[in-house]
C-alpha cells in the first residue's frame, strides 16, 4: 500500500476534474506520490476558475459540464458524447459534485430517469461514455444519511449498472482522523467518498459488490486529541494586516462577560446544553406552541438559574465594555450573543481551569460556541471563521488553506479578497483525505489500465 509505483502501469495516469472548485483533487492527484496528469477541468464559478487557471494554466478548463453532455440543449447519449470528442481519454474521473435532490416520483422508471436533470446524471453520462478505470466522488455526509437512503441507493445502483465495482456503504472520512504523516490536519470534516473501479464488460453481478475500501477510523493509531491548533498557525508577526483578523471591541466584550460568568459559577461541570441568558428566570415563560427542543432548553435554563441565582443576578446587573464598545448589560447584547455553548468539559474539567480565552471560539447564528484548541469544526462557506482564543483573532486564509491540506500559495495566487477565499476553502475538498482515499482505491482494485 502507498506509493503509486507499487501499481504496474504503462504510462502516467490521466484524470478529469469535474466541479473542480479551486483544485483540491488536482493538487492531490498531481502530487509526486501519484504524478497523475489532469487533462480536463470543469468549474462554473468564475472566482474559482481564476484560482484554478492561476495555478494550472496548461489545463483545459471549461465552465459548464452540460457543454460536454448536451448539444443545443439536447442530452447526448454516451456514444454521442464520445464521438463529440470534447473530453480527452482518462483513467480517473474526480468530482466533488453538488448534491441536488433526486426525484422520487412514482411515474419515473429506472435509475437514469431518477437522476435525469441532476449533475450526478451528467457524471454518469461521461462515465458510461469513457469508462474510466476509477471514479472518486466526494459529497457531504448527509447524502448517505437516513433521510437520503433513496438517493444513496440510486447512486450505487447507477454506478453498478455502468459496470463499476463499489461498496454498499459510504466511506466517511475526516482529516482530523488522519495522522500528520498521512496528510491529516486538525479539522473535523466528515465527507462521503464514493470509490469505484470499472470491471470491464465481462463480469458477474457479484463482482460489482466491493467490501469497504477505507473506514472512518484513526490512521496508524493516531489520537485526534493530540492535535494542537497552534502548530497550524502563523506567527502573528508574519501576518499582513494583522488588525484585520483581530476581534472587534464588542466581540471581546461579549467574551469577557461570558468568561466572568463561567469563572464565578461554583461548579466543575458546566451545562452541556446551550446557556441562554434571556431564559434566566425562576419560572419560564409560557411554552405553549413551542417546539419540544426549545421548551426543553427553556426549562433547563430556568433550573440552572434557580441553582445559581445569586451569581447570575449579580452578573446580569453588571455592565460590560471594551475599547470603544459602549457599556451595556448582557440583556443589551444581540440575541445570538446571549447564547453560549460550552463544549470544553473534557479539556477544562475543573472550575479553576476554566478559561475560554484558551479555547477555540465560534460566533454562530445560534450563539457563541467554545471548544478545545485541538481540532476545529469544518470550514464552511459562510462567515463563521474560527477564532483562536489565545491569539484573540480569526484564522487567516493561509491557515485555512493549511487546514484543508492545500498549499497556501495555490489558494492565494489569484489574489482574491478574503471573503471569497474563505468561501472557496469552505467548499473545497481536503487534499490529504483525497490522497488517503485514492491510495485505498488503487490498492482495492486490480492492475491499473491507462487510458487508450
């Protein structure tokens, strides 16, 4: 297992990169370990194409996958797609495809009808036209969740009808479970990988059922709690426009207020449920017609208030301020900042250890959340950039790129603004996880057959 050299082949592997984003698959597969050649990329987002072209100007990059699978608005058959000649022969098809809802209409028949109109259908048109030896597809974990069993079954059936050997179960992988030597990083980012190998024309149905090629487990005995986010951070002195990433005065004020409360509470274990300051009442307000979860939180916060009434009342009366932020009470905070989630019980088990400034902080629409400084939650394509409490600042795009296993120079070469870069990284595939999945795919298949 490991280096591609252990797999006999006639020539370099060639791959196409569909829904390419900023090139996570490209960076992973063109790594010297695999030395694969990208012969075509597809990406519809203009800003992503700027990044892709800045790094791989020699790769043909087109905007719309439908220009490969349709002509004059009419869907082409696999044979017509091949005759069309727009896609070079390739050994590997990569795609971090969008998860569009598949129709469940009882009037449709067959896998093709269920997926028609989705971008997964376009992937399968290309796969049936060129029968690349390997498919490596990536999507959010929810695509194989309990609410999407029909979707998942449709995907697997579609692949097998095209002659691909694929496991029944999804491969759910996350970079925080991979050791540093295996390309991991301190980010919990569960994603489904579909790893499929084409079995040729002559095969029995049982040949298309594969055991799992890779599992959601730590690699090489790695303990994810051994991550230290500090090792992935830049020195503050190296950061251009450092003040841009610093917390605003009102953000420091909100955190100082919550830090004061958690230090004053004479208990070792803080609640695991969200703490809502506006719900600190001896008797909760009427909960008629409220969702069960919300009524439950209101009851728990009311009980918590009764247990710590003296401390909480004093805290609610206090005024807070920082820098040029005006003095105000907690009740004057934005409603989302009157909510606090303590998720660091194992990291700081005792009262005297509690210091949220030693944790990772997220300003979420659902409230302020604090977690241990080991691994971060998944980077997302919206403005919820992680705050490093010790640094009192947000992570930079350079650091976010490292958390995605990507070379920061690749991510930043197009010199786009930070908001766009964060969004691109939130949508990107983790290169270390791609490598881990691709090794498993190569080792799980038979000898590589390069494209004709």
